[in-house]
C-alpha cells in the first residue's frame, strides 16, 4: 500500500502528471494522453517507463473511475467533477 504522503509527491516519470492508486493497487498516471499504468511490487512503485503499460482509452477511463473510490486518492479527486 502506498502511503498518502508518498503519493502526494509521486508523478509519472514521462509526463510529470500526478499518480493515483487503482483498485488493484497499481499507479495510474492522471494524464489522459499517456494513459500509463505502473505496477507496485512489495509496496515499492516501479516507475520505469519501459516497464509501464499503456492502457487503451476504455480501460484507462475504467481504471480512473475505480481510483476515485480509493481513500489514498481523496486529496487528488477533491474538488474535481465526477
């Protein structure tokens, strides 16, 4: 589990967009153009672009919608339209 203080400073290494935790515990870039998903192994984010997954638009939107339910992401989604 990614601590919320760490999550506040983590960004996508490609776009520098904030990251949010997905329902499965991965990290998702909030940049809708790159749509990168980064895995977390043993509570350590693997923020290597070459090892990330680029989601198609439908999977990205589904993952982002699911991320809204995670308490770690509350600060990011606060004030954003649903």
